[in-house]
């Protein structure tokens, strides 16, 4: 039998085999770049989608782990201070967790004692405030009483038609309670044995990867600690400033509103905006538009001082993120895990960015330096002269 390639010259066979490469090389560079970048974007999008699906399947576990690392970075100085007093690691971790529970329980009891009497008084004030708000809307906007009543009726009907599934509600409560309990247990063990576990992980690595991982871990942990402590300090200052303004203006429920401001401070940009809007609405409903405008001015003033003065001083430059990155991270966290995802999205983004930047710097420092290209027309570099023998 005659072979399939008989009768072909070597040049024809080579040209036939190199057809795809020649076709690719013949394409314009813009088309080749578009194809490569499109393929990269498709791979990245598929990976992010797969990661998001996995995260949604194990959302309670992911939220518990994120909360554990955040609280561990926040409480690590307390645990280290207790260890300097020569306390055992287990006792220092247990006292740190108990201190956290004591603070949370004390704040809850204080809020209840200060606001239990105000809720009954606030009902009448809200009804009167809603009446004043209704008159303000109909007098300043082109909306009649009948149109406003129709909108309120539709809103009331939409709320009443929402059916609450008792099984889903019970499951959600069980997941929240289980995630909180798991976070506390993991927090205890992370404070007690976190550094030991990290050293054990590093000992399993060899070569340059060990140094890269060690530096990335140190950078990520410092970033998380700086972010958690800085965010708590800024949120506390915002809560004190806005709460003091609400007390001076005579707005009811000033302490709960200050607590909402403190909690909202952990969600940058969006949390402060929502907390300020709640304070303004309560002031409008309770005391009228003048107090609401003064409350709005106080909220804007406190937020401007926090954003332009306190944040640059408290937050390190390495921790700060661009507002676009913050908005995207908060939106993605909310879509994946709801309110809990909004709280943990920004610290995860900050730590991930710092770790990636650290790994890139480590690899660039370890890469051998390449010779610079010689400019056209430049003379050839002369070889180094050898020392004359003595």
C-alpha cells in the first residue's frame, strides 16, 4: 500500500502542519489580544461563579469562619496582654471570649433599660409625626390625599400578602444560632492555638513558597487587625457624635439610633448612609421637619469629619480601598449572603488585595533581573576590565 503522505514534498507537509499557527500569526494583534483576554475573562467568570455557588451552599459555615477571623484579629491584643501576665493559653482565650460575651450582653441590657419606656411614648409621637409628614408631602409635592391613600393601601396590601413560612423561619433561626455558636467555639481555638496551627502549616512547605506564604500570612493578619480595630474606633466615634447630636435635638430613641450607627459603621459607605437615613426619619416623624433638617446636617457633618479627618489618621494607607471596590464588595456580599455578607465583604476584599500584592512583590523580588535592551545606534558595552597583576 502507498503511504498517505506519499507524493508530498517535505515543504508541503510542513506548510500543512503549520496551518493553524500561520493562521493565528496572520491575525491582527488587536484580534489576538481580544481572543486571549476574552478567554481569560471567561475562565475567571466561571471560577467566580463556581466559588459563589459553593459559598451559597455553605453560607452559614462561611459566615462563621469570616466572623471568627474578624473577631480574632480584633481581640488578639487582649489575648496577648493576658498571655504577658503568664496566664495559660487556654485560660487567656477563655477570658477573652467571656469578655466579648460580657460586652455584648451588657450593651443589650443597657439598650433595653434605656429604651423600654420610650417605645410606648414613641407610638403616639410617630402617629402625630406621620400626620405632619403627610401634610408636608401633600402641601409641597403634586400629590393629592386620594393618591397618597392609594399608595399606602397598595403598600399595606403588599405587606399583608407576604406569607411567612414557619419552617423556613425556624431553619433560618437555627442556622443563625448555630453559626454564632460555631463562631464562638472557633474563636476560642483560634485564639488559643492559632499561631501554632499557622507554624504547623508553614512547616509543611518547602523552598521559596514557604517564605512567600509566611510573608503573605503576616501581611494579611496585620491588615485584618488594622481594619477591624480601625473600623470599630471610627464606628464608635460616629455613634458618639450622632448620638450626642440626637440628644441635644431632643430626638427620641437616641441611644438605639446611635447603636444602629455604630453597627452600620462596619459596612462602609452604605451602612453610614442607611443609619443616617433612619435617624432623620425618626426625627421627622417625632419632632417635625425642622428637627429632621438639623439631624441631617449633624449626620452629614459627622460623616464628613470621619471621612476626611479620622479615617486617614486611624486607617493605614494599606488598608484603605477605593470607594468603587467597597461598593462592589458590599453588593456582592449582600447578593451572596445577605446582611451578614455585607458585613464581611469589605474586610475579605482588603485582606485578599493585600495578600495578592504581597505575593506579587515577593515573586518580583525573587525574579532575576533581565538586561535592559540596548538603544539603536548605542555602542556595545565594554567588558569589565581585569585588575592588573601586582
